[in-house]
C-alpha cells in the first residue's frame, strides 16, 4: 500500500467505531458521511484519474526500489 493511500486513510479525525461501521453498511444515501464530493462529474473523474496516477507512481517507485536493492 502506498504512502498516498495511508494519507487518504489519515484524513479521518478518529477511528471507526463498530456502530459507525454497522450504520454505514445500511447507509444507502450518504447521510452519515459524504465521500468523494465534487461539483461536477468531470471534476470527479479528473480527481480520480489524478489519484490513480499518484498511487500507481508510488507503487512503481516502491517496486523499482525493491528491485534495485536485490540487484
């Protein structure tokens, strides 16, 4: 898992409780928490693509560094 993924998970101010997890399973309309809120679908797509590139780049750097250490 890349550093970027850990940063995304670190955005929450507190840990999930059991009741929050249970409630989120039945939260079909995002009343409890709103995730990935964007003004337009195009902005949401651009953010998702940028996030994917960052995560992929981090994973590639990690894999290349591991490979370089074994050589």
